[in-house]
């Protein structure tokens, strides 16, 4: 039997595929972005306590009350902006479900969605499944800036949403206030909703500051902010995320979410209360540790002959591997995994036109320093 035209129109995730290849060849997995180190002890303890306390049945579909309160309080502490946990929050199964629920809640078939390119691969299927046509706007190398005229040209009366991922995967770009204001002006001009994937919120480097678009005046009622516990608390397998948006948008998202998944894991939401209440020192330490990993990985990659694009946020490094002599990015990624023992993600999976990513590979550095050093040793064989 055939599958739907929708399901047939996109491929399996290249990122997840590279993880399977890494496991098969016992390679160090610098492909998929998940930490290989432990989550904070107090969060793990809280999850165990919640199960022992029999918090094992459905939470309220849009999120357990204590967890929504903790998210709202944390947002107010960090950005000085109030969020009503009763009407402006929807807890989801990771940011992946949050993105999909947000897209399905605001997009109708035939609408257009603006997406910056290179982009995290999920946004392609997100657009297709919600019936939208994506309009790609280039982030130009080497600093990944966009051209305002090119961005403006992507908007029209069919535009319904724009997806912004800052700090950005895969480039490490952190959108500046000026850039966000340009985006905000276009959203307001065309009546567009901004869906902002802010999952790398606390990974910014060298004084770079993350600004949620929803805090820019005029954007509070037209932004859906997406985040999750996954990256900030090193629990990507827990699948606990959330959306923050106006009451009107939130009510649409909550309905979609309810019928997609009912709700996120109840005991893990309890642990989320402990996580969201960690002191500021936790986030400072997180940023410092990632900075050290970034710098180590930049050195390793440059030493191994890659051209690197220095990231100012998130935990990936885009590279150019033309000088290594492979035919294309997919061959390079597979060969590095199979023969050198280090997995990465082929650059083409971040572009609509695969040709644009043919010389690129993305490496994750959300790993123990020892893991990165071991990868460095393997990669140094490239020079021999
Ligand atoms: N964001 C991660 C990455 O880009 C992957 C997340 C996932 O696989 N769900 O590698």
C-alpha cells in the first residue's frame, strides 16, 4: 500500500540516520546534538521521587500546573516579562512536538512559511505536514547575515508564519536586536506569526546575548516561543518542551497538542519544576562549559584541515571540508564515520538545494571534553 503524498514527500531525518550509522560503526557521534554526559543530579532525583510518589497518570493536557508556574516564573526572572501560566503556556513532548503543534495551529494549506537557510531539517517536514509552502531566505556566509531586501521579498499576502531559530542550528548565529526588529517590522506589516525555536537559549559565547523575539514591542501577540528542557538540562530523551504565546494562539496550540499527544510525561514535568528553579549559577556554568568545548572543537577541526565557521551560540560547528578531497558531503560524512570513526552531519541536509551544502559538514560539541579529544585524535589521521 502506498503512503500519503505528504509522507512520501520528505525523507527520513539525516541527523537520526547518522546516529544509527555511528552506532553501527562504533564511531564517536558528533552528528546528532545530544550530550554524552549526565544530567544534573537534583533533576534525576526529582524524577525518581515523582515516580515513587505515584505521579504516573496524565498531567493536565497543556501541562502540570506546578511546571507551568515554574516556566512562567523562570521567564519573568530571566527577561522581566510576565507570562500567564493559565492562558499562555502549553507543555509538549519536546520542542519537536511544540514546533509541529504550533505550525498546525496557525497554518492552513496553501499558506507560505518563511524559513532561513541553512535550517534545522525538521522545519521542512513541519511545513509540509501543515500544508505550507516554505520560502527560503539565505543566511549569507561567513557571518550568516541576511539581506533585509531578500527577507522582505519573501513576504507576501500568503505568508502566514516565519520560523526563527536563534541561537541557530546549524550555523551558531545569534540574531541581533536590530535583526529581530527588522523581522518584527515585516511580521507586523504582513500580519505574520513568528515561531521562534529558542532551545539553545543558554548557550551563547563571547558576550553574545540571546533576545526572545516575543519580548520585542509589538511581537507579544504574534510570536510563539518554543523551548524545552532537552538541551538546557541535558535531558534530550525526556521529551519535555513548551510553547509560550498569546492566549488566542495558545488555545489553538493546546487543542492540536491534546489530540496529537495528550501530554508530556507527568513525572518528568515534576522534575522540570526543580530544573526551572536551578540558580543562575547553573546557567553561567553551562555557558562556560560549552565555551570550553567549542574552543577545543574549533582547534581540533582546524588542526584536521577543516575550514570552520565560528559559532557564537548553540552547540554545533559548521565546517567546509573541500580541502579534504571528498566528492561530496554525504560521502565525506559516511567515510569519516566508517573509516575514521567520527560521525558528523552532511551539510546538504540543512539546505533545500542539496548542492548548497555539498562542501559542508556539521559537528556537535555537546560532549565530554574527553570525547572531543578522542574524536580529535581520530580526526588527526586525516592529515597523515
Ligand atoms: N537538534 C538536534 C540536532 O540538530 C537533534 C534533535 C533530534 O534529533 N530530535 O542534532
